[in-house]
C-alpha cells in the first residue's frame, strides 16, 4: 500500500450531502502506512454522528478494496452547536440563530455574499437555511442553481428547496419568472412573516436572511418577528456605498442587533492570468467606518471572474472553487460569524422585546405591522387611506 494508492481510494468517498469527495475538500489530514496497514486521519465539518459513521465505513471499504490490510480511520469532528439562548418573540422557534445580511444600497453584492456565507457555513458542518427576503429582486434561486425548481407542499406548509447542503426559500421560487411585484409595505411585511412561519424549515443552527436594500419595512418586521442574532453589512469601497452602509449599521444599532461586521465587495481585482491583486476602487476606505461602529471587516472580497460566472450559473464559488482567494475569504468570514454566534449565546443571547412596534414609512394607517392585509386593494382609494 502506498500513499498515492490510499489517496486514490479515499478520493472515491463522497462527503455526505455533497457531490465532492473528502480528498477534494481537503478533509484528509494524514495517511500513515505500515506495510499493508493504513491509519487515516480525517477532519470533518459536521458534528452529526451519522456523517462520521458513513465516512468511516466508506473509507474503510475503499481502502480494503485497494489492497489495504488493517484500516484505522480517526475522525475529528467539531463540537455540537449549542442551543440559542436568545429571548423575545420568535415565530420560527425551531431556528436557533438568525443572521441578517443587509446593505444600504443595491448592487453591492449582498446576495452573492449571502449565498456564499450560507454555503460556507454548511460546508463547516452547520445546518443552514437561506431565506431570500429581497422580495422585489429575488436572485438567490439562480445563484443557487434552482431557478426552475418549484417547492413541494406538505400539508399547509411549503418545503424549502435544498442545494449545496442548504435549505433555501425565495419569492422567486413561488412566482413565475419575470413577474413583477407591485406591493405596498404591509404586504412585504406579511410576506416576511409567512416565510418564517409557513416554510417547513428543519431544526436549523442558523438561518441566513438576504434582506432588501435599505432600512425599511422588511428589516423592522424581521427584527420584531425573531431575535436576530447578528447583522452583517455588505458594501463596496466607493464613498457613495459607504454613506449608505452607515445607515445600515445605524439601523442594526437602533434595532438592538449585534453587528458581526462588514463585508467589503469589489475590494481590488485579481488578474486571472497572474493572480496578482490590484487596488482599483480604493482599498482601506471601509476601515474608518468599521472603527466608527466598533466592528470589524469580516472579509475583503476581490473581483474575480469566477465569482460572477458562478453566480450566473448557480455554482457558488466557495463550493466549486474552494481554493480560490474569494472562497478562502468567505470561509474565514463564515468562521468568524459562527464564533460570534457562539459567544453571543454564551453571554445570554439577544432579546428583541426592546424593539418598539411602530408604523414604518410607506405603511398606511389601515394596514399596520400588527394587522397586515396583503389582500387589501389600495389602488382605487376606496379604503379611505388616500
């Protein structure tokens, strides 16, 4: 038995729930050979015992099939995610933690960041959901490669669509392609509540929520419906984007949502032929804003052609190009976010009871947040609110 033969055998072991093998993922950390006997050390990202068992069985079988004698497989698994200690109203109690991904303006890569953070957390062993709450611009289905998949129904609940180890739901999966939504604020608020209450999410460790741009009805409704564990702001280095991002960070403070940090997209350009990173938009402009809000930059994501093609083709870069610089930075950002989630829960969690119910701008008096009426037709003015 040789190292090459053992590695070739292990490359036939697919990581449960994914299409790639444990060698490609880089999970095989050591192969020790003593004659025909093999001892393999494998680091996995899941704390589920069934995952460790399946990998042990399949790795043993493949090694023996390749001529190994005695096979010992050592699995190093992460600790089991702890329960959330958050308090207050939670209309989705089977979800332990909620991460709100927000931006002050559109076009800064918020959905791309939401997708890659969710997939990265799943690759790191967490049970992850991804909610596309960007009602007017639901791009997540295409980015996850499920734009033509319609969800199944179980009783009076909608089953999330699964891709890359993540449970996903989006308005784009429920409506016809290209259909526009012309909704008032109260209808958006009702849709957010239904996404949380009427989707049959599993017992998730974390639900990543891709919010609409800005600081309006959707953000307030979410914060009042569930205790949001962390908020992530996505920006670009340009000053016009940073101005809007300050409003997003200020919103987190006013809604009593702990700030995980900032993801700076378009942070330099990596030339595909040389791998050299160039500063084309002004790197370093985000740090003063992070200091202002006592937070940090989680990742500076460069422009790489593969991240655009991956988004358009439904192939997230963290999954399909894990060795790329962008994928590595998203993975580190996901690790940092999870570390903060654990710290917040250890310190007693978050509490959304301090968020006072208000009537957000754009919501008429006849449709308040507590009694949204999505079927209500304002167009003719017959309700008396005009």
